[in-house]
C-alpha cells in the first residue's frame, strides 16, 4: 500500500476549509528548515524558538486573511516571513542597547554621552535616505546582500547560510551591487 503525500498547496487549501491537521502537517514538514534559518540568524536558541512561533502565528494570520497567493511556493513564502521577523527583531534589539550594572560599578559613570547636533543628524538622515533610494534600484538579490552586509553587519558566511547560497554567490552579488550603485550615482550625478 502506497501512501500519497499531499502537496503544500493541497494542505493550505485543506487548512483554509477548516482542517487544522493540515496546518500541523505543513508546520512539521517545514519546521527544521525554518527553525535552522532562524537560529543561524539569531544565534540564540531561546530567541529562535520565540521567533519560530511568531513566524507560524503570522503564517496563520496571513492564511486566514487570504494573503497567501504564491501557489506552489509555500516554503519560500514561510522562509521570507521568518526572515522578515528576524530582521524586525534585529532592528528592535539593535536600537536598545543592553546595559548591566553591578552593585559597585555603573557604566554610565564612565561613558561620555555625546549627542549629534540637529544639523549633523539631518545631514546623516538625508544621506541615508539617498542611499536607501539607490538601493531600491538594485535587483532584489543584490539589495538583500547589501542590506545584510552593511546595515546588519552579517558576515558573508552568515549571509550565504541565511540566503541558502554559496559564499561566492554572495560575494558576486555584492560586487555587482556595488558596480550597479556606482553606475546609478554616476548617471544621476548624486552627491552623498
């Protein structure tokens, strides 16, 4: 007796018609890949577990809202949701520095607190805005590499693992992205 394996698309349709077991099968089918990509990104087992749960909560919400339109591409769709949740978490935590005080030492006693002038902040924000607009003109695969490398400080090895590509491919995409950015800046004669 041969057991037929249902496609992701068929399981999504079953889930939407009320079969919650179909969602369980989908989660179990893709659990390892999604969890591994999250743990590679976070390097924290407990945070990865939280983000994994957040990913599938968002998957459920989007499925129920009818926002799943990528027929036959369930796994890449879930991976993109997981990736976006990781990026959002990274942005949140990067903005909030962790400071641990001991009883005898207060880090704020020795740290100089220096704020940029409003003019410096404005110039920096304008430059970032220009660069961000330039990045929007890159192909998606090149833009993703630049963002991960320069905005999120990922190594090329981490980028390769996260994007499921080779390190050479990541390096090549970065190279082409920089070439393309130089061309756009030269054509538009933008001053950063």
